[in-house]
C-alpha cells in the first residue's frame, strides 16, 4: 500500500507542476517560482539514474526496480524504504548471482 501511495503522490506532484507551467500567469512569475519548477523537473531524472545504478548493483532481481524508476520521485520511496531501512539482503561479493 505504501508503494501505491508513494507512486500516486509523485504523479500528483508532477501533474501540479505541469499545471502551474501551463497556466497563463506562469509567464509573469518571479524567478523563485521558475527555479522551483525547474528543480521539480531536474531532480526526478537524476534520482532515477541513481536508483537504477543502486538497483543493478545491489538487488537480486533489479528489473522491477529499474521499471519503477520510470515513475517520477520513486527514488525517494526506494531510498527511504529499501536503502535507509536496509530491510533487504543486498547482493554482495559473497553472494553474487551466476
């Protein structure tokens, strides 16, 4: 359930930012508003690349995590649920696959 909620919240965030950009008042916005919108569009791809990198290196079956990286801001859920809590067995040199 937490996964579905985090995916829903990340998609809502992106929809809100897209709506803010599409509104006619955005063109006359302050620099601060423009920087926040740019930040919201720059962070997800960088986080997705990090999530793919970590999933390929550490997960036993990385394909689901690589596919989940396509969802904006999913890397935040991945960090707080999989990396920070360390509630999974990572792939280490002693238990390599293959």
